[in-house]
C-alpha cells in the first residue's frame, strides 16, 4: 500500500533535483536559439561565443533528458519537447526580469508609498482618475490618499505629512512648496427640474441673472462664497442673492429653500439629487487645480515619478489641461484668471 506514495515522493525528488540544476543562462541560450533558429545569430544576440552558447543548450538538454532542438547542417528546428519548453522558458525569463527591475526600483526608492493629500472637491472625480492612472502606468507605487481641507493640506505638504497635494489653483504656496496648475473643470449650475431653464442643454449667465442665486455661507465657507461672487462679477450679472442654510460644501439640501432658484457647483461636488438638473454654463468658467509638493520633504523617487505621471497623463473627460500640464493644449483651454475653486476655511 505504501508503494504509490513512495513512487510519487521519488518522482518529486527527481524533478526537484533537475529543476535546481537548470541554470537561468541555459534557458536564455535555449530561448535565443529557439527564437532565431540559428546558433550564430542567437550567440550575437546574447553577446557570447557560439561554442559557449552550444554548450549551454547541450547541458540543458542533458538536464531535461531529451533533445530540444533538431539540428542539421542546414537548419535548426524545435522538437516537440522544445516547443513545450519555449513558452514556459520565456515566461520564466520575463518573470525574472520583472523581479530584477522591481528590486532595483525599491532599492532606488522608485517604488513604494506616495502619500497624496486632496481637497474634498477633487475626491469624487480627479482623485480616482489619478489613482487609476497609477494602477495602469506605475503599479509598483501605492497611493495613500488623504482628504483634507485646504488650510490643513497646505500645512501637511509644507511639513511633509503628505508627499504631494492636489489643491485649489488659487491657494498661495507656503515657503518651500512648489506647484503646477495643471487642470481645470467647468463651473456647473444646479436648478430644480421643474425650473423653466432646466429643459435646456446649456444655460447662459445672462439667463441666470434674473433668478435667485443661493450662495454658501461666508462664515462657514468664506473663500468659496467670495469665489462665487467673483464669478458673478466676471459674468456681469447681479441676481437676487440668498444665503444657503446648508452646512456641507456640496449644499445637497439646497432645494428645500424655496426662495433659491439655482446654485453653483462642479462635477466633483454634485451628487445624485432627485428633482435637480445640473447644466453647464456659457461662457465657461473654470475651477482650477494645482499639484503641490515640497522638494525638501518629498525626496523619494516614487514621489517624483508620481508628479511626472500626473503632469503627463490625460485629464478626466470634459476637463481641460492648464499650462502646468506637460501636454497643455492652449486651443482646448478656456481658463480664466479668477479661480472659483471651493476653499472652505476652518
């Protein structure tokens, strides 16, 4: 009854010893010959002498116990066993190469954790977009995303609590912090679905000038409130203004105030709200965002790679690049000097 277990154990032992004797160089030599089907070209490809290459292949065949290549004076061809080994050997070489690169990236601090601080306005759209770009293009970088109010975020990027920040385009950089205004999204307006303007695909600022505008509390959100007043000034309209009772940045419950006809918002702040229609406005006004980092604090290569990536990859759909983006297209941008970015203060 013990014969079969012993047989299986012996077989595993033999296979293990064979695998341990197979060298990486032997697999590289075999793959080169199997790909080129020519010993001379394969030797040139690997930068070694042809006799050395031939010896590596012969040693591999001895370890495998079978011929992997059929040789004649005129041609080289794969045997059945060689065809079986080729794909597996290529996978082993690729895996080993990736492992070597990964170790070198860790040693050079190109891989690792990047602590990214973001303001609430970018958390729903821009932050996930950036995270997906990292997963696609730099999977060895792990993002630790932290949502903060702008004043807290400025302190965090200055003292190195976060490595990189995505902040409002209009905030002043603290000493030692550098930044690039790299993207923007258009201001949107929200109206009740029953409002006569809600049937349109787009509204104009002039149309909104006759409707009661709900503005955030200047006590709770002083910068956001002031920014919206600047937008009104630039648009040249003076609508009736009602202070919102909402205590959240998105003002999700604004429709409960019957005297308010519309509010300003953005794709990052607008949620799903029954009975509310969200529309773009003409001419477009942008909410601008900047990337901030402190070179004296964020010194890892991973942080540098992350900054380079964010300033290179495409921005979210319907957003526009700004001059700080490495692929900035002035023809597609409608940026304005005034930045109505929501910056609540505490």
